[in-house]
C-alpha cells in the first residue's frame, strides 16, 4: 500500500511539474517609447513618454531571415508596453521596433536606433521570464528651446564652426 501511494505521489509530482513547465512557456517583453524633444537620439530629462505608440516584436530565423513569430502592441499613458511572447526562440533573432508614433509633432524615426534586440530563451542562464528592451523613440520635428540648457547640464558643448 505504501509503495502504491509513493508511486501515485511521484506521478502526481511529475504531472504538476510538466504542467507548470507548459504554463510558463512564454515571456513578457517590456519597454518604453518616448519622444526625443531635443533630437539627440537618447533620453533626457525633458523627453516625453509616447502614449498609444505602436510597437512590433518579430523573431526571425538566423539563416534566411524569415519571420517565425510576430506580435504587435501599444504603449500605455506612460509610454510603456508589455508583450506576451509565446514559446522559446533560442535559434532566432528577436527585435522590438517602434512602428508608429501617436503624435504628428514627434514622428521622425531615430536612424540606427529604431529597434531593440531581445533574448527570448530559457537556455541562456536568465531565470526571469520578463525581458526588458532598450527604450525606443521618435524625434520632434524641431528641438525644444531649453534643450541647450539640458545638454549643457549633461556636459555636451556646442561644436565651433
């Protein structure tokens, strides 16, 4: 009787762990989208969060670049997005892109900084199921007048012509 009970407990434990493993076969990718009010392509203290900006995460095969997974999202009022990504993407290159700004006065893409690469596998030593992407943004058409002061505080000096 004791052996039967022990076997039943073992089977139940294996079943629970296999169910748990299946239940956590996803990642949460989080990041933010901002408006670069100084047109410097990095965040400053006067950068503004972009609510309702559209983002897209795509995973591609390393060999041929074919898209294997894609999910879209939208930022909240603080410019933050959270995407639930299903599956393990160890053999793929995954990137988040800022697709569309919600503001016409802040819609210029940042050349060279329009995407953030993200690792989406459990087989790399990271234990958290949350992955944080670098911030993404769009630039205003014209820099704000107080940008010179902000950049001086950061130690940036104007170039002499």
